[in-house]
């Protein structure tokens, strides 16, 4: 079966709003939307230096300043720009930050989600809403991989915030008929991620510099890793499917390559892609982390026809090449 590609006629001139647009996944999603000719408006809270990804599209989108917890700002965003498709990606996404500052994480991830959905409920033009949950929303489960029928059982602050946001999204569909779907993904990697605390960009930068990469955990944690371009395309594919089939509204979808890896296995693949053999330094200092988390994407395959565009190894190779180029020219 041929790989899925977005329908330009669906997106051309379509009013689309993206929260979290300057984040890692959001920046790639907006890049695709701009290339497809959508009329994109983004909500931005903080001014941050542009990345190599955001720099290309910032002059081509409308920007509204505000926080997702601000009801008036969200309603103005959707109303003034007559938004038809809304992607809600904005969140505090770092587990360590959540452990240190749980209230700020709850405000952004939980209150932010109900504010966004309440604004969508009150906006008559909205046709699709896609909210970003996470594999963390499932918490620790006795059986893996996670599937969408499992209960949401977060315990630690970040996990709880995603479980709550996920349930709020489901509630707004069940109670008010808001046309929302929920995405649950693992860890994204790929070009443009400048959060060096994350495993993939931090490891690549160390390897390119000839330094031993640092692993904060003991290296045995098992996770899903999804190429960020595949994540962005999944959001587009889900939105188009929602427009064609309203029976999908209210559903959650896992997106995964279904190739779980330990941290040490991922670092070994990065070493192969980078052509180095620098042994990682295992610190073993990570706390409040679930040992194994990985997803089944059977539902997305069956109902959406979704598949990733490349293997994990291919995507890691592309990612290493991108960082090698951009770190060399100073753009990273």
C-alpha cells in the first residue's frame, strides 16, 4: 500500500490554530500546514529564539500572544481567526520539571486543556480538535503494550497531568459533542529538537563532539521512540479522517513504530548512525519513572490506515545527519 500523504485540497486556505507551535512536534506540524497552504494561527506565550524549523515558517503565520489557561485569549484565537481545525499541543512536557514544579504543570496541562476545549465548545466554526495526550497517561500497567482500552492511571505529576487532560478531552466529547480526538505517542525524536536534556539530541551532540553521552537513568528503561515527522503526519491524517467520518470523534489513538527499545539500545543505534563507539556514562539518577512503556498502534493501523514512513534506524540516521550539519554551521 502506498504511503499516506496529506490532501492539499483539504488544507488549502483552511483556518487552522496550533497551540504549542514553537515546541518540537508543533514546529514540524506547522511546517507541514504552511507547506500545504493552510491559514495558520499560532498561540505563543513566551518569545524564544527560533529554531531551524520555526525560522522557516514564522513569517508565514499569524501569531496570537497569550497562555492556554487564558479563556479570553483562547476564545479570541478561535473566534477572530474563524478556526475550523484546532491542534492542542501546548503543555509542560518535561517529567523532571513536573516533579519539581507540579502545580505549574497541572495548571498548563490540566487547566490549559479544559480552557482550550471550553473555547472550542463555544466556537461554532470548529470542526476538528486534536489534543495531545501521551503514553504516560496510561501509568504503569500489568500488561504491555498499551492499547486504547486500558484505563488511564497516572501516578507521578506529569503522568497524572496527561491522564487528566486525556479524560477531560473525552468528557468534552461525551457531554458536549465537541469534535475531539486524542493522540497518545511515546518519545519524539528528529531534526530541530534543541532540548539537550532529552536523550536523542543530547546523545547526538555528545557523540558529534567526541564526548561520552550521559544517561540519567540506569539505561534499562524501555520506551517507544517516534520520528517527529511521522508524528506530525499522524495528526494531519487523523484530522482528515475525522472530517470524513464523525464516528471517530471522541476516540483516542496510539501512534507507535511498535519497536520498543531500552535506553542503552537506543544509544547503541545512535552510535552506529554516528559512526562512533564512545561508551555512555550511566548516571542512574532518574527518579519517579516507569520502567517499561510502549504502545500498540493496531487501532490507528485499522481505522486510519496509519503507518510510519521509515524505520527507527532510518529515522535515526536522518536525524544524526541533520544535527551533524546544523551543529557544524552553528545553527544548532
